[in-house]
C-alpha cells in the first residue's frame, strides 16, 4: 500500500471552555508538521458543519493568528450539542468521501466523545475507513478517561478567584452569600471553591456537591452553625445538587429545556440561588442573604486561564493527532494520566474512545469531607497544581 | 495657636470595590508623612466601628503589608450602610473627643458622602472642631463631583471582559444571552459593556440603561431585529432598568429589602435576568435564551483591576489627606477632574462635601444612542482610558 495523503476534519462540540482553542491549535500545528495529512478542515459548529458543508481551511491562518486564537476563550470553530443519528452518519461519510477525509477529530466532553464514538462505529459498519479521535475538554472534569480534563483548571481558577474576592466582600458587609457553580453531575468545579482559602476563617465555609444528597434541614442547620461561629457565611453550591430522590433541585425550578443528549438546562438562570436564599431568610432567620450564579463566565472569562491547563489542552490536541497518524487505535481518545503524585507531571496516552464516551465520573469519596459540606486535603492536593497560583489577597 | 498634633480616623462605607483599599492606603501613607497627624486610626465597619470603639492602629502595618492590602479587593476595614442620626453624631464626637480626633476621612459613594456631611454639619453645630473629608468610591460612577469615580474603571473592566468572553460563547452556541449588570440608578457600568466590541458584529448587540424607560414591547422587537440580522444576540442590561412609571423592574421582582438610606435590594438575585429571559422565550419565540447576573464579582474579582483606576484611587486618598491638613475646606470631598480631552490626564481637587453627597448623576444624554439601546462613540472615548486594555481575543 502506498502512503496516500489523507485529509482531516477537526471540530469542537459541547460547552466551550477557556482553553478548547488550545487543543484545536495543538492539533492543527501537529498536523501541519506531518507528511501524512493533506487538507486540514475545520468544521463549523461541530458535526453540523460537516452536514452543512461549512468548513474553514486550517492550513491558511498564520501561526501568529493561531496562537492568538489559542489564547481566546470559547470554541473558535463554533459548537453544537448534537447526537448524530445513523442517517446523519451516512451523510457524514458521504461528505467525507467527497473530500478524501481519513481523520476526524472531535474536541469535547462525554457527550461529544459519544458522538465521535457513534461516528466511528457507524463508519466501521459502513466500511468507511476513518480514524476518529476524541480530544478531551470539559470544565466539569468528569471524563472517566482523564485524571483531570482540559478546561477544568481554568474554570476552577475563575471559581476559586471569584470566591476569594467574594469572601472578602462578605467580610466587609456580613450576612450569608450563596454562590452557585456549574457542574451538572459532578461537583469538581464547586469543590475547587475550596482553593480560595488561605486563612483559617476564609470562605467558602460550606460546600455542597451533587455527590452528597442535599437536605434543606441540614443546609439550614449548617448555615446557622457557621453564622454562630463566624458571624458570616460564604457558601459554594453546585447547580447540580439533588435531594435523596436524585432529582436535581435546579432542574425542578428551571425551564425544563433539554438538549438532544437529554441534558436538562441548569445554567443561565438564577433560580436555584434565589430559592436557597429564600430558604435561609425564612428558616434560618438570616437578614442579609445574597445569591450569585457564576454562570457562563466560568468557562468564557478572558485573560485568566490557568497556564498548566493551557499547556495541557495544547498537548492533548497534539497527542491526538500523533496517535491518529500512528494508527495504533482507530477509535481513540487521549487519556491524561498523572504520573507522579509528589511532583506534578502528566502523560497523554491514546486509549479506546468508549473510555470517555457517555458515562461520566463523580467526585470520588476520598475528596469529600465526612461532614458532607466540605472537601478533603486530598482534593486540594489534587486540584492545586492544575489551577495554579491565585491572586494574593491581604487583610488586616 | 500652637500646632498641636491631631489624631485622625479613617473608615470605609457602602459597597466595596476592587480599589477602595488603594484609597485607604493612599490616605494612610500620606498621613504618615505629615508632622500634623498623631495617631492614625482605622474604624472597622465605617461609623459602626467609631460607635463601637473598634479601631485598628494604622501606623503599625508595614508599607509592604499596606501595599498588599491596596491590591486586594473589598473594604479591608469592613463596611456598613448606615446613615448617622443626631444621637449617633453626639456619640461619635464623644468618642472623638476622648481620642483627640481632629480629622475624619470616609471612603465611599454618595450615601457615604452624605453620612460624612451629616457628621461634619453636626460637628459644627455641636462646636466640635473636626475636619471631615469624603474620599470618592463607587463602581456606579454616579458621583456629581467626579468626571469618574475610583472603582468604576475596574468594575467596568470586569464587565467589558466578561461580555467579551460571553460574546465568544454566544458565537459558539447561538441564541440570546442576557447579562444583568450592577447600577441601581446610573447605567455607566452597563454602558461599559460596549468596550467589549472590536469587530462590527461583536456583542453586546443591545444595551439597556436605567436612563432610558424600558418597554417590554420595544425589547422584544429589538431582540427579534438582532436575531434576524446576526442569528444571535448578546444583551447588556442594567439591574436598575425601569418602566415609564419610574419604578425599577428588578425591585418589583425582588425581596423588597431596603437599607437605612432607603435603597431597595437589587443585586444578589437572578430574578430580573430570569424574567427577561421568560419574556423572550414567550414573546420573541427564541428557543435558546440564557441569563446571567454578574453580581458581586463585578466589584470584588481579584487580580484584574484597571491600573489607571488603581493609581487614581490611591491618589484620591492622598489628595484628601493633603487637603484636610491644609485646612482650606473643613468639609470636603475630592473631585476628579479630567484636564485634557485629547491626552488622558486628571487632577484631584478639594470641593465642598455636598457636591458628592446624597444625589447622584445619571449617564448624560450625549452618551446614549438615539435608538435607546446603545451608547455613543463619545461614551467609548470617555470610558476607554479609565478601563484600559482588555485581553485580546481572536476569531477565524
């Protein structure tokens, strides 16, 4: 067999992050160095761009332009939340065949990995030769295939910084402050609020994760105890907290809107924070209660990304292209493995795509404090190197 | 009269900002250089600290510690929202007499200036010799005495950065995004969202200020027009928008909680954003609508302050102490005057305290676009030097 150059398609899918463009640029620059890759096509808005024949020629932009895009938050190619049907897949292979596409890279979270897995399996069934690689990305940090995911470190840096500033604000004016943090099923991002602490009395004083069943009565008691001890209280709470019935409380309050993967809308509304504030005013007799929902800023705020996260996102993109060109696995994702517990170091390893697809992981038990409203020192040790140094804040 | 050294009290009041500690440190370092000042006392939580005899000795901290505090958001001495009564004032003078306090500095917005004015006038009536200076601070930028206020530039930098990132996020996933921005009566901070724009199609595409009566029907039409033209829409809306009846819409939805200056709670709830999102889903038939309320992060996020704002806040604090020690005005505030419209330069001038007290200013007409949902180039020219450069963002 002569080595024929094959063209590649790359796209982004799911919720954007501050560093998803690092992965895109990492992949593109790696592909540009290879003699095996012909055209490098960026599909706009994920598989919608493939289905709609909407591509960008990624050989054209200068390295300077690509580097500037790498530093820019959100998905520069556009995104989508679409689960491909068998019909979609047939249309995709037709479009790929017309363009001699032999490599397909999809940057995203578990749903995007699942979309890529479907494409890969359908290609196999259809006898269309296609190497498919998922490139990990999610601020939720919930891929089973990764020690931690690109995007998490930067979102966590936003959250910990915001909580740090908010804790100072709460010191000044007192009362209870509730901050609602993203994370549909996994509480990693909410847990990262704990990185804000330096002093013994620093907030967050209470942390509620989706992994621990939420009880209104316990919540009220927890807050009353902190108010008694500190005279103030900063609370980090996940948008995904759920009662014993397992139903997310925010979803009950929300619009009921769902995407094609079946995910209920939780972000982009202040309903959960407001509901929790109401509980405290009525049942904990706290006079000043404020609630903020950090919302989309957690994944899109420019200029504050974690440097480690940026570098790893870049490396994950490059690793996927390297692995695809080697051809060991034809349906792969890049696992991020922490190599050394003492000195922070990671490796990027190709593993089967199903390791990342569909099912997510939760915050493991050893990271959740026994009291149910905090994290453990093990979590801090885990998250700190990914998030990096936070702005120093001094008090009298 | 022999020059007797007099002691000074300084305190912080009202909503914190990212640079209010710069003003504190500016005043303290200036006072430390003077032979006229004896003790430098920081009252905790504004006049509550004076009434409660709760002081910090501000001669003690090292310059290094003070510099670190200057860089830290929120009010390091703590804050309060208290309008002093005549009885409070008598108690204050008693406390001041016992400590030989001849200078009183109060850092805050219009309500804090009014509180300082009351203290100053009551001191005069009571025959207690006291030089009172208000030091301007408010993220709302609504003091009549200042071209712009310390705290505004940094909050505006947060807002413009957040909108910039959010606009990229909206490019990726489409639909309508509503961002609710602080500003009870004045729309300056919401207007600053416009600084996010670089390209012709960049958001925010619609800007709603409290200065323009808000109409639901016009809002729906505005959004539909942008959706038709752009296929997406980013909206910056002030928490203080009000209908033709002049009643803030957010206040109608909120808790009805008020402070002792009569201000109704608006921040710390997502109700306004959620209500606007509901309108668009129901009446503009937009499928994907998300609303974020930027909340307290606008005044407390660490590490992103505007350098110009930091330097001016510092200078305003120092200017107040200089003016007080000169003794030209015994009841003063520091006006910030823009000296040259071409090359950005400001001066700090002592003016009567009533110039800052109580009544606020609104966004002037020449900064509001005729269409009622945007700002003018004159506003951009006004705000840009105060806010400084934003993180560069590149797109394909």
